[in-house]
C-alpha cells in the first residue's frame, strides 16, 4: 500500500492555476486586462482564477479563450489542459465540444511594429470568438 496521499481537489485546482499564473507573468503588461475584456469579466475575476490560493475553479467555457488570448505555447497549453482535466475530469466533454473550430486566414496590413501587429491580431481573434459565441447562443 502506498503511503502517498492522493492529491485533493484543492491541490489539483491550484496546479492548473499556477500554470496560468506563470503564463500571465511572462506576458506583457495589460494581458490580464485584455483577458478580462475577452471573457466579459472584471480584472478581479482574472486575479481570482490565476491565483492558486483561491479555490474558485476556472469555468470550462473560458478555458479555450484563456489559452487563445494569452497565447499559450503548445507545451504550456498541454500542461494546462492536462492539469485541468485531472482536476475536472467530468468537464472534458464540454471542453472537447468547444475545441471544434476552423481556421480562417486574413491578409492584414503590416502596421510597422510587432507590438501593433500583435494587438491587431489579438483584437480580431477576440472579436471573432465573441461573435461566434453570440451566434451559438441564438
């Protein structure tokens, strides 16, 4: 018999929140505000969902938006989703449903700086996701 205790749900929630916090800490300032706007929430909500000390779980419907808006690398995304699935195995079906997506490529002008180009890309991605969510609800 193993002497190690199985991790409880609080530890599992804290694990994926720590990954999100680390990702946010590596991003430029203003990312928490952009994420709050993309999710239609207050910045304090982002503070709660990114703090492992708070046991409020991240709602499943926000997971893919968080990954997209925060520009998770493939490795960060995989680690985060694995930890999220360990903490919330029953939410897997809801997340799988949200993974259905398709890619549309747009030709955009070069705005002359990587920062401006990234802002435009983020703005258009967030806009498309919000419009798609509105249409889904109809």
